[in-house]
C-alpha cells in the first residue's frame, strides 16, 4: 500500500490538480488509509469511518450560522416571535440538495467548483465566478468581524485587541501546515455553537408557541407585509450562500474523500443540518421570548444580546455573546478558505491545507490577506459598516441564482459526473429552487434600489416572474427529449478523467439563451446595486 507521503498524481487517469489531494484521509477524528477497500460490516467499523469522514458538511453548515445569520434570525424572533420558524423547515431540503450536489462534484472530479466552471463554460464565466466570489467573500468577512466586535463589546472586552486576537486565531488555524490540525480546531469551534442550548434553557420559550411557529403564516409586524417578505428573503439569503458551494467542494477534495465514502459524507451533511437548524431555531426562540410584549423593534445583534441579558440574566447574555463570537470565527474560517481554494484552483497554484505556508505561498497569502483586510476595515473609525452589511446581503441575493444554475448544469454533465449525474427528481426539485431564487433575487435587488417598495409591488414582481418561469418550463418540456437511462454500475470507483480529455459540453439553443439572459441580468443587477451603494455612501 502506498503511504501518504509517496502518493503521486497519475495525470493520465485523474483530474486532481494538487498532489496533496490524494493519499490517506487524515480527519480530525480518525484516519482512513489510501487504497483501503475493506468492507465496513460492523457497527464499530462504520462508526470509525464516519468519525474519520466528519468535517466538511459539519463545518460548512455550522459556518452558515455566522454573524449575518445571528442578525437575521434575531430580527425574525424579535419582530415576529417564533412565527417564522416554518421558513427553516422549507430550507432543509434546499440546503441538503445543494450541498449534496457539490459533495458529489468534489468526490468524483477532484477539481474545485470555480475550475470546473472555467473549463466547462469558458473564461468569462470562470473569471466571473472567481471575481464575484472574492468580492462577496471579502464583504462577508467584514460582517464576521462586525459580529466579533459586537460580541466582545457585550462581554466587556477591549475592541482592538479582541479583533486582532480573533484575526490571529483565524490565520494561525490554517497556517499549521496540517489538514488534521485545522479540522480539529474548526470542529472545536463548531461545538461552540452548542452554547446556544443553555441560553435557550435560560430563556425557556413556551413549547406550544415554538411548535406553532412551524405552521406557515404571514404574521403582522413593524413595517407591514413588504418588510416581512424582505426578511423572509434575507433568511433564505443568509442560509443558502454562494461561498458554501465553493468551500464544500474544495474541502472535500482537500480531505481526499472519494466516491467510495459518499454515504458517510452524506451522513456528515445531515449532522451539520441538524446542528445548524437547532441553532437557528434557538436564536429565533430566544429573541422571541426575550422581547415578547416589549414592542422594541430590531436594531442589531448587540441590542438582542442586551435584551437577552435583561430578560434571562447576565449568564444568558454572556453565553449568547460567546455563541456569536464563536459563530463569527467559524464563518471566517470557511469564507476565507473558499476564496483561497477557488483562486488556487483556477490559477494553478498549490492549494492545500496539507502543505505548509512555505510550499503554498499564494494560497496562504489570499487566506491571510482577506482576514487582515477585513479586520482592518472594521477597526477604521467611521467605516460604513451598515452599508457593507447591506451590500453583502444584496450581492449574495443577486449572485446566488447564478451559482445554483451552474451547479445544476455541472451535475447534469455526463462527461464530468458519469454515473453520478443527477436523477430526474433531483433535477426537478433543483429547477424549482433555481426559479424561486431568481424571483427572490429580483425582489431583493428591487428593494435595495427602491426602499419604499410596497407589498403590492412585491406581489406583482412575483406574479410576473412566476409567469415567465411557467412559460420557460413549458418551452423546456416541449423541446425535451426522453432521457436515456443512466447506467449507475461501477460508480463507486468512477472518477472524472483529466480535464483535457473531456469532450466539450453540449450547448443547446435553449442553454445559450438562458446563459445570455443570466449574464445580462447579472450585469444589470450588479451595476444598479453598486450605483445605489455608492449613492448611499456619498449621502
């Protein structure tokens, strides 16, 4: 059996771009040797395998409950009580299906998300995917450090030393030169999200009201129907983010997970889903209870923390602040890595946590540079932090549909996934999700450009977009040929061939029209949003 140190890439049989992406799986909680094909028949063997695999799904989904999520879920609970809990249930299948698709892409191809887009859709879309991810991630990192400043202030800690220390921890975790050490640090911080459980116990939301929130309703609240709908869109945007796709795929590759261990990685996804949904529901329930009957509208996460302290005591408030600090750090880990992985993948730089900083200078420079820049911006007096937060939410809403569109196209590319391509049900569900995301993206963009957007105007946008979606779906069904059955035999050992051997993707007329329309929408939406943000910045 080859050892981890002697594994070499066979350029004739694999598309893997970094020779540190093959070898032993050295997870935080266990090791699986390269070439291990022994059957896992007993419970103990299956548990050991799962422990070795756990990490990618848990980190990406816990990282989703970051500083922005604390603000969004806190606003939902403070303004509407637990009556928007039902939105979280709707997002469970969306999160799982999206992350399961990028998991498959990573394990089967060995190539990152941005590189696949570049190779299969051309330089424009490849460059666009990297540039928009880099910009959005830089802004998202700023919001993580805003969360860190709020948490440390609520804990009575000095701001500047706290931010510098947090940035140092985030950078040092990746600079250990050991994938295993980084994953152990990341999982340790993931466990910190469980701090919300004792806060929930201290606040003690009424079980009947919490269960009632699982029934879909449109509750009354400050700002009327329009503000409520925009908050629901924000919940979707903060729960389903573009960086998740790029991070999960590259992290699965860096961990050296192959299709043989797919079901264990799916179990890892479900573990992450349970943790993230429990945390999101806890934040809503805690805020709902702490502010019930006060009539105090949401302002920011620090005010939520103070309200929890006033209601449930100093310990509860301090634990909530610790959870916010922890969530911001986990989010910073994942967001920074997604950028470093994507840029390394596209530009052919060595990009693996198995390498030390001396052997992957560009990869680590991108990671550390983003963290340092974001921490600096937060510490500059007079920085427009509120404007940056608005920019993150808006750009995420604009870019998410395009990210999901390319995910769907790649997962139907037989040259890329072979026997692992999507089935009919996954395609149908994801197509509906893409349609909904496009509608929400249009509404969110319109709301930023026109802050006085009314509920009737929002419903009009939904109706027009829905009509266009129905016509598009009808056209696609009329032109669709009966698909050939998918041969799934031997898929446990199937890997994508080297990129240079892949045939060019099929570009039907409908696909060309769709991609052109998507490109036009993205240019217009981003141009208008940037103009609006500049206008706001100039007062």
